[in-house]
C-alpha cells in the first residue's frame, strides 16, 4: 500500500515503465498473464517467479490474490456495481 500518487499513476499508466524492482516486475508480468488468459500460464512462468525469489507459498499467494480480484471485479461488472444506469 502506498499514498504516493505519482507512483500509483506510474503503475496505472504502464507498470512496465514504473519504478519497481525486478522481482515486482516478474510478479506483475505473471499477474497480467493470469488476468488476460490463465490457460496460458505455464510451468516456465512459475519457474520465472522462483528465479525472482518467490517460493511455492508466495506463488500460491500471488495466484490466489490476483484470481480473487479478477473474480470479484467480474462479479461487480456483471451486476453493474459502480456504474450508473
């Protein structure tokens, strides 16, 4: 969590150009791939996370949190939460 508005904006604009660590970049690359099409996630993606310093528990946590946010956002979208009309 951060209150740094510039950092948040940099992430929103293009996380690949934001001032993040290499480990954070690997994690976000994985989360984006998972979000776009989880069927495309391969063992090589998990191995890349391991090489970046994440253990199996960390990989599971990243996967669960990203998947939960994807799920809850889809539910909210389907029900029109936050939309007018």
